[in-house]
């Protein structure tokens, strides 16, 4: 009973905390008034948007998520340099672009979204489309001589970790 | 301490500027829309990222107050940039790329933009 009421008031506890944190970062000061205002926002927005978002994503291992973010940040830096070299030193005719099909093992929409975003943010690959039954991801790669290796790296480096985080 | 911070801020700004320039140069140089899409993703990640880190260091060291707005900008960029890229890619594919030019999915159904499947079989709204 108590749980049901609590569920009614705070449908997404993590989202509430996240919105409060975002609000405090936005106003850049921690005072009682701002915390209260942030809490009000954090309670109102999940309440209003709940019908659009019936299942909340479960994050099984938050620590793994932190590791994932750091890994992606590092990869972005490395990949930036790689792509900069391709743009600077390779002629268009010498750049071998490929479509890559990545079969997906992750099933939750949140995990697929994060994987697609990660692939786009690490330069050199752009997520282009999802199969109609969400089983494969179409990725465009700027330059590679071995498309299979790129696919395996995406699966091994990112998807495996996301699977651990979300399942 | 101030000297180190100054050097760090300048270096970050120069690196960020270079990557921004490179992103734009790639946009001009590459010859196909899908390839061009790769260039702006660079400008947003290292280019904007470098400026934001430089800004954080500058405010923390020289003006003595820590701001977190830069972290928020980074977060918003990381959320919006892939979505924009995906929109551009999809719009381009719908206009100019035929399904036969794409590799097959390897699964039961085709790519979301080209293949219609019923709501029942659709686990996620892929459109």
C-alpha cells in the first residue's frame, strides 16, 4: 500500500534525482530554495511524462556504466586523431568507405539507443539505420580495409559492456 | 601554478580550434553525403570539448569560481549530436539511396526505412 502510494508520487526515482542534479548544475549554486525548486521539477516532470515512458530502464551495474563513459571518452579522443589523419592525408579515391551490418544482442531500447549514439560519437563510424525488427544496426564507416574487424570491435568493445550494464 | 594553467588553457584552445577547422575542411573535401557526415562529429567532440575544458580551467584558476555549465553543455551535445547525425543520414538515405545499394540485414526483415512490418512483430518503434 505504502509502496503503491510512493510509486504514484515518485514514478522514476532515478529521473527525479537526475533532474534535481541537472537543475543544480544549471543554476550553479546550492541553496535551500534551489534544491526545493529542483525537487519540484524532479517530481513534476516524471509525473507528467510517465504515460509516455511506462517501463523504466534498469541499470544493473552503475559502476560498469561509469567505466563505460570513461572508455567512450577515451575512444573519442583516439578516434578523432585517426579520422583527422584520414581527412588530411588520404585522397577521396583512396578512402574506402563501407556499410557495416552489426547484429544486435542487446534488446532494450535504451541500450540500443546508447549503442547507436556511441557509434556515432566515436568518429569514423555513423549509425544510419536500424532493421525493422531491431535486430541489426546499419553503420557507415569512413575508412576501413577490414569491415569485419570494425563490426567485431563494436560488438566486443561496446555492446558487450552495455549488455552487462543493462541486463 | 598560474603559468601552467595559462599554458594548458592556450594549448586546449589551439587544439580545439584545429579540430574545428579540420571538421569544416572534411565537410568541404569529402565527396559523398554519408562521408561528409563524419566530419561534423569531430568538430563537436574534440573541438567543442577542448574549448569547454579550457573554459572550466580558466574560471576555476583565474576567476576563483567553479562552474559546471560546461559539463551540462557536453552532456546536451552528446545527447543531441548523434540524433542529428542519424536524422541527416536517414533523410539522405530516403532521398538518394535505394535499398538494393545497402547490404542485407541478415535477419528476417529489411531496414526500418524501407521495410514495413506489423505492429505486433515490432518490439521497438524503429521508424
